[in-house]
């Protein structure tokens, strides 16, 4: 019922419905919300559960802080990294929330999305295949049951990534866009999630709520200059071209 209500009341174009509403694949089903509007409009689709909205707003502020810190760690321009995303004003909004009039004045949808996944059990679903995330950062609060596997390219082994994770903890991934901006200094990890086993002692359904911070499709991604940490110079590229013409072609 919640999925149907959100899908019908997002108020976005047919093209954008896939980004705000519901979806499914062979391993999972999900609710997905996007931030609506540009600067000063942190609203989400009408009818969105209040806890979901609070989670979106909190993770968006945290993502901005993480992106700023990672840029500083590798000697990059943090403001430039924030400027390619819809996170640039997140910290300012937290200090001074937008007025209702400002929120209603814009209807454009930002690229960042927040999802609630329900994984289909073993024998019904296939889980999530091995991949690296395409965006800037992924912030994933602790799921209802562990399942994330991370690939170690040195040992050629998969390792459990969520065992022992506490409820208040968050997994942080760098995405391919940050990897490009950092000239490879911040790689995007290969990971997957097998379908939850129904035969284990922990036979609960796996729910996870990843927050995907992304650059705008039209944004120009300008990598760091070659140096000690970044031995190879990469050319500037539009975000959409990076994803469609480079990343998708090797998948």
C-alpha cells in the first residue's frame, strides 16, 4: 500500500517515476525517494513516511560531511566535489532549514536517491550481483541481517562486510565518480549480496537502506592532477559520459 501511494503521488514526469516510487528486479524490491528541487528545497514526495524523510535528510548531511573529509584527505578541492552533486547545500540547510515557500518553488529532482530494499529469499530471488557503485558515495546503515560480501583484489577472496555491525553503524563506500575525481586514489569496492538463506538460524528477511549520493548527469568531473598519490592524469569528463561511455561498456 505504501509503495502504491508513493508511486501515485510523487508528482514527477514519466521519465522520473523510476527514480521516485517503487521498483524490483530478480533479487529485490524497493522503495526509492529523491530530493526534490535545487538549493533550499529538501522536500520529498508527498506521502513519504516521516521516518524515511528523516533518514534521507540525516544521511544527506552526513554524505556531504564525508565527501568533504575524503576530498581533504587526498588534497582535493572539497567545494568542487560538492558542487557537482546536490549535496552542496546540505550542511547549510541543516543549520537553517528552508522555508515552506522555498521548498515549494522548485520541482526539479536531484540525482541522489535513498532506497529501502527487501531481499527475496534463497530459491526465490538471486540477491545482488557483483558490482561497484556508480555514484559519489554510498552510505548504508546496518541492515536487518548481514549479507554484504566485499572482494579483496589482492587475495582474490570474498569477505563478510557486515558481521558484528551495530545498529548505529554505517557502511561507507566510495563510488566510481569519486574514484575518477580522485584519479584512482579512492577506489570503488567490488561487492555483492547473495539471497538470504531460509535454512539458517537467522531466517529473517534482509532489509537494507542505502543512500546513494550522486553527481548530476551534466556535471563536469575534473580529476585531480597527477602527483605522488595520483600517478596518472585523467581528462575532465561529463558525469553522464563517464557512466554511459566508459563504465557501462566494461560491465
